[in-house]
C-alpha cells in the first residue's frame, strides 16, 4: 500500500460519515463522538503507519465532507491534526 492510499476500513468510515452528513445537512455531534470513540478504541486503525493525513484529507473532500467537517475530523485525533495544515 502506498502512503497516499487509505485502507479500505478507513475509506468506508469516511464515506459513512460523509453520507450521514449529506443526509442530515451537516456533520452531527453524535457522528463526531462515534469517530472520536473509534479513534480512541481502535488506535491501530488510525495510526500514521496506516493513515496519511494528506490522504485522509483528500478522501474527506472526495467523499463530500465540507471544510468544517474535515477540520473537525482532524481535531478528533492529535495524530491526525496535520490534516488541515
């Protein structure tokens, strides 16, 4: 896997969140809470060895998340804060 490619489980999570944001019109607080919980409880999924911050940002944008949601996504984990830099 190249460093710019996201694992399938991370891509699926991003697409799930983007679809829910599209349906409700915004990135809901409970979806953000689920994301934070997953980042804390399944750290091996979100580590830099698997998730490139730039690739995550591109996937969020490609999935249709707005810039505010991408920012909130990056704030969820200190390891991914460079996503919005």
